[in-house]
C-alpha cells in the first residue's frame, strides 16, 4: 500500500501539525502494510494566499529539515518539494477542467480563507482542491491521512477520481481517508475553541516546533484555561484544560484518564508546569537535530532523490492521462 501526505510551508510548523500529522507519519513509516511512503512539501498550495519570497524559500527548507528531525527515515520515506515535480500542476489542470465551479465554491476552507483575504481572492484559492487531488491521484496513493480540516477535500478527490474513471476509463486509484486516532486535533492556546494553526496571526496561540525553550514554557503557562480549578477532560465546558490534557497525553504517551486521576488533587500551576516540561522534553531533541540538518548537504541529497523518485511515478501516470484525454501526440 502506498501512503502519501503533505504539509504546506505556510509558516512555522506547530505542535498541532506535529501531533496531528508528522508524529503520526513517524509512527506509521514502520508499519508493514506500507510498502511505499511519500511525504512532500506543498509549496504550490502555499501560494494560494500571498507569501513573501524569502520567507517561503526558508519555510520550504525548514519543513524538510523538520521532517527529518522529527524522525522520518529517508531510507524508508521519499521526501520531495511539490513544485520540483511539474506533473502536479499539469494534472491539476486536467482535473480543474473536470471540476465544477459550484463544487469548488462549496468547500468550507475556501469560504473561510476567502473571508480573510484583504488583497483579493486568487483563482488558486478556489482550485486548491483540484491541485490536492492531483497530488494524490498522480501516485495512486491508497492511504491519505487527513485531519478533520481536510476531510471535505479528500471527498472531492474521490469524486474527481471516480468522475475521470467513468468518463475516460479506469485511470486512478480512489484513495481512502485515514484518520489518526490520538491527538487528532490540538487547539489554540489563546482561544481553545479554535484549532491551533500555523497561519494564526497571534504567535501566543501556537507553539512552533522551533520556539526557544523559555518561550515554549511561557506560552503554556499563559495558556487560557478557566476558573473552576478542577483538572478534567471536558472539551465543551473546559476547552483550555482539555487541550492541555491532550497535549500532555500525546507528549508522554499516557492515556488521558490516567492523567486526570494523577492530577485530581493538583492545581493549574503545577499541571501547566508538567505540561510545559513534557512539551520541552519532546521538542528539545528535535530542535537539536534540526540545527544539525538544516544547512547540511544531506538535506539536499534527500530532496534530490525524493524528487527523482516522485518524477518517475508522476510522469508515467501523466502520460496515461494525456493519452486518455487525447492531449498532444500519442506517447
Ligand atoms: P494553515 O493555517 O496554513 O492551513 P495548518 O496549521 O492548518 O496551517 P496545514 O498545512 O493545513 O497546517 O496542515 C498540515 C497537517 O497538519 C494536516 O495533516 C492537518 O490535518 C494537520 N493539522 C493542522 N492543524 C492541526 C491541529 N491543530 N491539530 C492537529 N493536526 C493539525
Ligand atoms: Mg490548514
């Protein structure tokens, strides 16, 4: 089975991205069901909203280094940069021509992100899901892990794959969504009813994997909670404390019930101190490896061989598609 996933280099990777995505990939890379494991950096998706050139370039390389620092093993995992495999854009165009404006306009991410744009809404923001479908369908990915925020896009990918297969004959594998069970969603530290997001304008809302240790501690200590002083898991009425319990549980591999029992006679200050220490224990070694990797030639050779492998698969699929559609000359 082929596993595929990508993250946008649209800011600093957060603790939410780590717990909800990267940490899961690291766990899954050793699973015997996955004979092929592809993880990419979705830089073409990032430019659906305005990006500053220098920052984007830095974030792309930084994300690649973070993948490795978090433990993705380049012996097992193909890591590449989306824009270096032009077939993504080429297939996206064909899929766009088979997508309806109405179905794209119905996507909640489009509706949300559209509201936030001050410099006008790009056509790319609308066609984002067709590009995402191309990312997945190019590689015949069987399993695509998605957070709740990407569920709708994956459903559209399935629709587009089935539509194409019906119209032109069997071409694409229809991918299955896969929802990681633990810690699927980490919430904002300042508004715990919202998800933690790397593009949040308020840096106190998220922990970046590269935040300095004292900053991490400070952000957790000032995380918004409530005033009833009881540590229990109740996301509706106690979103702040519940989020901290989820974070502690994910960082220490301890079930939430066990933590609730442990802290039943404790107070918020002690609890937050323990959460802060657990997050630091998880992130400190990652940061150390990150700084060893970021400027190393090893990072480039991983990205080069990832690109070559992806290109090999993508070219084969794209010529099939062009032949089915009747584009160009027969190849
Ligand atoms: P952006 O605000 O730019 O959309 P993001 O933080 O939502 O950034 P994405 O690049 O959209 O990050 O998503 C990367 C991966 O991280 C996806 O698999 C997504 O489901 C997961 N993810 C994003 N936010 C969270 C979160 N708060 N908790 C758990 N997983 C998350
Ligand atoms: Mg997102």
